[in-house]
C-alpha cells in the first residue's frame, strides 16, 4: 500500500506562489488588504487551491485563544420549531466564520453532563432554550457568553435574551376565537416548567377574563402527541358544558 502524501503546508503554498509564509498567512487569513497586492493574493489563493492546502484550525485556534464554536442547547430535535432554530443559528454563524455544535438536553428537560472535558476550553459561547436551562449547569461555567431563547428577561441570569412576542401571539389567538363566537375554552397547557408557557397561560386567562360569559378550563399534558390527545379526550368528556375551542401550547 502506497504511503499517504504528506499534507501540504503554508511553506509549500509560499514556495508555489513565490511569496513569503507571512504573505500566505495574511492572504488566507483575509488580512491582506493594503498589505499585499491583489495579484499576489490571487497567486496565493490559486497555489493553495492547486495544492489542496487547508489551514490547521486547531493550531490557529490555540494561537488565537478562540475555537469559533458555539454550543446550541435545545430540548428536542423532533419539532419543526427547534429544527428552524438550529438551521438559522448555523446559517448566521457560518457568515461570521463560526461553527454550531448542537446539543439536545436529555429527555427534553433536566440536567445534562458537560459534553466536553472543559466547556470553556472548547467553546466561545452558548445559545440555549429556556426549556433546556438545567442542562447549562455544567456546560456554561461562569465565563462563557450566554444567550437565552424564550427566557424571562428579568430572571437575573445576566444573559442576553431573544424572545418571540408571546403576549401578542396569545392575544391574537384569543381574539380570533372570540370573534368566531367561542366562549367556552379548553387550554391544553404544556406540562413543562417554562417562562414561555407561563406567559401564554396568564395572557390567555387575562384576555378571556375581560369578556363576560367566557369559561376557561386548563388541563396539563406532556409534550407528545399521544399524551396530548389522551388529555384532551379526558377534558372534553368531563362533566359540564363542553368546550368549543381548544388552545394548545405544544408546538406539535
């Protein structure tokens, strides 16, 4: 079996392009503007392409003290919502030269082990859903920048928060159903402790309370289709007037 060809180095690129290694570093690091000519930069890029040269990212990261890697912590991957969160985060990160590592919290909620020997050494930041907040205990440490999704801005975590306009969304749902004439509501509430779900429940109750003659029943259900169906059937068969409108928390 023939031995594998040695991996091309920046020195090889410099020799092929007829420039110094410093020039190669400037061009491939996109720091060449105003320091080398466009013609030289083009020669370096062509030499790197022809040789199949790829920078040693591990060495670069060690030198810069940065991994350009962000951890995205979500409760599940089986919902369209969190799949969209991941693809959006990866797309934006890619524009800035960052990679995104996806880490679903076990069972959707609850503690999780640090997936790295040292999160601070392996990551430059964390993005996390409030539903997976418990998974951050070991992962975040005290030094990593943190952005929370669907999280209480007043929680005092010191994290930046990115939230949907939950209150307005619930108001629109309520207004739509009230306009259709519904007055007996069943709220299928997600059986998960979450700021997002708490806001939805409070806003729905507050809006319906302003309309005389409305009735609101609430029943909790786990985040699964079968469990939600069972909870709904039980609630609809309970004694008393049957609800005519069903409001669901679960993305499913």
